[in-house]
């Protein structure tokens, strides 16, 4: 125990003895003795307070000689070798040097890298960029660089961070998303086609089939199947939404086909279709059909597909653009979700994929138009705009 510890212990004992003596003397009527004991106790308390406030003197070792440069270099080298990221430098003559153990292991060089990857040297030497991604030995590295001067020579330091695992995880996630998009579109398109095909087959079993209705049903199935095939092939070959193939079309004809499919898919859900005149423009019929069908399906799912639900579809145009509006009398879009409804894979439905609205808006944007959520309506209301491209 140090001297301060012993002193504190002695003060404690003195305070204890003084307190006992004061109690005995006061109880015996020896007031003078009690006063002496009280003074002794106060002295012990006062010395303790003073000792607690006294600043402590921390012994300081005498300064030794400054470490020599070789020692500092060895310490720095040891610290660099602890880094799992390869560190290299590019000198003013374009030579690449391995700085730490990870770099020496990656390039198989003790210092000077005899045959460095040309793309790596180019990426490090590109003074316009401070970050890049390079592939070395079948792995991907994020490259960060910084300039420094050593011995009057300008060099560039580069750190290579292995991101191969992260890139593979991102590729896997992208593949899952792509498969989800394809399955969403294929299943949603095949469901009404299968239903309408079954209806046509049942019509053929009738003693006197209505040939006009049968012809319309089969024609609609054929058009939708061909459109689905082209749409799937475009996704498979490009893994992204292809540019629209513009051709003259009547948007009312596209909507009429989809209204017929809608009635087959949701026979108990009324669809109010309002289009008094043809809406002719230049567009990709397959893509626009997919966009409009995604909106109709979204509306049907929002109202539950039956009961008191009601869907509205209207088409119109002015001198500059064509429009369609799909509305429903469902619960609408929550205020907190309005900014996210067009975000890919965002959904509030337990079985939803979050693809339909994002895809529909992407198609409209690809046509130079837009798809917006209309504010201030009961239920949900989406309005699409397509610019009128001169034909010819």
C-alpha cells in the first residue's frame, strides 16, 4: 500500500477513536474531554479533505534518445504488412512496387512488380480518377489512390480492396430480381390467356357456337400470346427493357383487347371503359399493352377482385399527347407510400412482387411519356401520358 493509502487508513482510525471518545465523555459528563475528542475528529476530517484536493504528481520517465529512422521504417513496414488489402505505389517512371505483404503475395514480387497488369497501371496512373474497379487474377478489386511526394519524386499510392464476394452477391441478387420480373410478367399474361382459351374451347362444344365471339376470343389470345413471346425474348436477350419499337397503333384497340381479357380474368368485377373516339399514335403495342395491363391488374387486386369493387379506364388525347387513366374505389395509397409506389420491388401486398407499377412507368418513360399517381382522389388513380409522335 502506498503512503497515501496508509495516511487515509490512519485518518480513518483516528476519526473512529475520536468519535467513540466523544460519545463516552459526553455521556459521562466530561464535557472538556468531549470537546478535545471532537476537535481531534474535525482535524482528521480536515486533513482528509486537503489530501483529496492536493494534485497528484505523476512520475515522468526521463526522455530517451529519439528512435532512429531505420526503427521507424521497420515499424511502419510492420503496420503495413498487417493490412489485408494489397498496397502498391506507381513511381514517376511508371514502375509498380509492392508495398506490403498482401501486395507481394498477390503479384509474386518482393518489391518491383516486373509484369504488372496493364489495366491496373492505367487505372492507377489516371490522375483524373480517384477510384476505379479492376480485375486481377479472376477477382475484382476496388481501387483507391492518393498522391504523395517522396524524396522529391512524385508517386501515387494505391490500395486494392477485394470486392469479389460483394460483386457476386450483387449479381445473384440482380439475377433473382430478373427472374422475379420475368415470372411476374409471364404468369400475369398467361393467366387471362389460359382463361380466355378455355372459354373459346367451351364455346366450340356448344351445338351452335357464336362464330363472331369465338373469332374475337381466339384473335385476342393469338395477339396476346405473340406479344408475350416477343416481350419475353427481348428480356432474355438484353436482360433489360428494350427500346420501344414505334409503329402506328390505335390505343383504343389495345385497351379493348385488354378489357376483354379483364372481363375473363375478373368476371365479377365491373370495368367501366370510356373511349369515345380512336386514339392513334406511334408506340410499341406490346409494351403499352403490358403497361396498361399492369395498371388494370393492380387496380383489381386493390379492390379484392369482386364485391363492391369498381374499376375505371378512360382514354383521350389532345394536340400534343394521348392519355389513359386507370382508377379504382379501393383503399387507395397510404400517404407514406406515395413516394415509393414506382420503386422496383416495393409492394404492400403479401403476395406482391413490386414489379407491375415500376415496369409500367419504365415503359411510359421509354416512350417519352410518364406515369403518375393522381392526388386527391378516393381510391387509387394512375394517369399515363404519351406524346403524339407524327406518323409517316
